[in-house]
């Protein structure tokens, strides 16, 4: 017997951290992103790679990035 699959109610389901960060950088740019979320990896020599390393180890910062992404997506609608 198989379990029926239901669509996830999580709006971040299927979105990788790299994909959402890349989209935020494309929309806001590093400077504005660093102003909205004040973390060193956004303000000093920013890169996707260094930011991903930091965000994967820092839950509070990752949460802020995810919240900004959800806000950004809600404004597109």
C-alpha cells in the first residue's frame, strides 16, 4: 500500500538555499541585501559560496534570508 502524496504547504519546499539566495541577490543586489540583513558575508567581499557556507551554519541568519525571500515572492504576486 502506498501513501498518497499531497502537495507541500511549505512555500520553501523544493527551493534550495542557493536558488533563493541567487534570486535575492539578482533582485536586491549585495548592497541592499547587506542593509536588510546585516551579516558580514553580505557586506564584505560577498559571494554566493561564502554566504551559503555562513547561512548553513547560522540558523538565525538563514531564517532572516528565508523570510526576506518569502516577502519578496509575496510582493511579486
